[in-house]
C-alpha cells in the first residue's frame, strides 16, 4: 500500500509514472550495460560473442528488483547488486567483461538521462497540443470585446481572444525550450571512475559515442565521475518554468470564474459536488490544483541548484534527493498539463457576461479613447486629461452613464460632435492590433507544433 500521493496514482499519467518505477529504472541500467558491451565488441575491445551475450542477457527480463534487493542487503550498494545480478545470468566466459570500464554513476546518470528522454517525449506533445487548443480559443473569441484589467481594476478594452493568444504563444515557446534543452540535458556518460575512461583508454570516447547513439542520447563532452548537475538543474528549471506558465493561466481562469466576474467556468459534470455544505458551489478545482502543484514543482529548482557544487570529482550530497526531484518534477508537470488540457477543452466562456462587464463602470472604460479623440483635435494633453477626469469623476459621483456626462459637458461636446462621441463608446472600435496579433500567434503556433502533434 502506497503512503505517498506521488506513488498512489492520484497524480500523473500511467505512462509517466511507469518511467520512474523501480523495475523500469533497473531495465534502463541493464540496457546501458548491454549497449556498452555491444559497443565494446564492435571495436574489438571485447570478443563479439561476449558482447552479444551480455546484450541478450540484459534484455532477457530475468534480472529483477527482488533479486537485486537480496544482493544489495549484503553489499549495501545498489549498482554493485545490479551488476552482480546481471553477471549471474551471463555465461561464464562473459562474466569478467560485465560492467567493463564502467562505474556506478555511468549507469545512474545515463539511466536518469533515459528517464528524462522518455519524460520529455510525453511532455512535449502535450505542450504542443495545449498551444494548439489555446490558439483555437484565441481565434474563436477574437471578436469578443472584453475588459482588460490592471491592478485588478478596469483599464481598457481587449479582444477576449488575446488572453488565449498570450498563453498560446508562450506554450509554443515552451515547445521550443524543451527541444533546445535535449542536447544539453540528455547525456550519455560511460567514462568510468573519474571521467577519464581509464580502463578503456583512448577508445573510451568511441565507445561512449556508440552507446549514446544506441540509447538516443548525446555523448557527454567532459565529466567527472558524474554528469555536471547544471544539466539536471536546467531540466528541473525548464519544467518549473513551464509549470509557472500553467499556473499563470490557472490563476486567470480562477479570477474570471469569481462570482463577481463570471466570464468563464470550468466544466462541471453531472453529479459533481462543489461543496459538501453549499449545494450551489461550482469551484475551479482543476485550476486550483495546478496552482498548488506549481508551488511544489518550483520548490525543486532550489534543490537542483544546490546539487551543482560537489567535492572534487564527486560526493553523495546530491544522490538521495535526486531520487525525488527528477521523478517528482516530471510527474507533477504531467499532471498539470493533463489538467490544463481538460480545462481548456471544456471551458465555458460566457460571452454575454463578458460584454456586461464592459459596462460595470457605466462606460468609464472608454475614457482612454475619449482622451485620444480630444488629442486628435489638437487639445493639449493635460488640458484634455483634466477635462476627461473631471467628467468621469462627476459621472461616478452622480451614478450617471459616462456617455451622458460627456455629451452634457460643454467643453467636450464643443470639441466632438454627437456621432464622434457615440463612435468612441463602441467597444469593437478599440481592438487596436489585437486581431492581427492573434492571427500572427496562430501562424507561429501552427508552425512550431506541427512536428509534435
């Protein structure tokens, strides 16, 4: 029975969680042993039949976590136990060549790279899918005028689709970021005890190059006993950055679902309960979950940066916590992506409420455009500014519609005729470059994600 939520199946997809299962980690390390032996046999370092035997045995499925634990109880060393378990199954003449030229962290670090490789293969298409979904929403709602808010206050008019375009563009950037980190993060290291390839000599780099290709990784340029932890820190940071963008979207959805605003709402299925006590509640629980998990995900960045410094060619100060950081970050982000995709796919957008909210201030949101119209008539900025402010404050105090107060003001009405004033109060006239921006974002998203969908 699992006692940790991260192990319970509550978070992350089955595919993502499976990458970090104990037996799967062992299988990755066995694959490294097999690939290394095969590479060594290809260049004559060890006999070809020996390399083949180690490879076949490593793939046999006969080396289990249970047996490794039995051996580890005696040796108190997990990697040594794995090597011993593999040797047990190899033919007698192959036993001396198992793990030849390797050290524990060749297996540990390279298998972590393999886990990150497979995790990114799950994450990247989901980010691309989310970018497309957001871009489609941007196009769908590009002609819906909405309140643009700064400091929690009504500021000006935007296209409601522009919210989604902002998010879509950033998701497309995350697709690019994930692609860019692969060559720096997904490293293969088979250079032995202190990174010199000492037992394999001058052929060590050729072995590593061949193993890296077999494992779909990149050969490490230089290492100590371990792969530089800047690489892991970049992986964790990149996932946390992506998670923070998801949280940004979630926070906006939560805000827009507030009773006082009511412009969007998460899907609420039949039979769902928002509260055990209040039957009418419809809570944005998925968005809140994303916010909660994002905090935990970001906290791993600090740990991964702390792991960069080591004593000399290595110590164990990073080892224990990395058993948590890499799996947790990958599983948490996977969960957050799954949740956000579901949110966007089923998001209810209330276009009627969006328009109603434009007039909560009785038209004062159009003050920016009134100011512009006066400036275009040649009125000095501060004179025009004071005139608009005076009328706005008067309308607020008297609870008047702003357009009526403007029409009644002698100074403004002497500068602008009735048709000009009424044109200012048409929200669709104030999209600016929004529609062009949305279309440009859609083109960028389509181009960026096409090979990942």
